[in-house]
C-alpha cells in the first residue's frame, strides 16, 4: 500500500461512497451501486464518468440474458488512490482521538 494521501477528488461524498462499495469487489453492476447508494441513474453515471476519466474505475457494458448490463470495478490506480485516501482519513481520526497537550 502507498502512504497516506488525502485526495480531494475522491473525498466528494458520492465518489467516496462509490469507491468504498467497489473496493471489496471485483466487478459490481450499475443497478446494485445505484440501489446501495440510493441515487439516480444520472447522478451515478456522472460520478462513474468522472472516476473513469481520472483512471480510477473501468466500465464494462455487455448483454447478459438479453438485457444490457453495465459493470464497474476499481483499476489498480483507483484501488491505490482509495487505500491512500482511507489511510489519510484514519490518520485524521486517530489524531482527533489523542489527548490534547496541556
């Protein structure tokens, strides 16, 4: 894992939540992400496009059992960026929990 790095691009709540859902999975269907994030198709598409343009996610569109399916997954770059951001957040929380100096 890389070192801690606070990434303002990732920190946008919709993107952070999306990456957190993708992190433990290989590929996740668009509809599952939409339902878990409780968002609209257009709002989710906007965030996925931004993450894709930044190289954080890949998108695969295919036909499964006669219906279109869009699946998303973290790229190695996206996974490293998410892990570095999560580590930065953990360090911020840890610092807030320490006793203040007198």
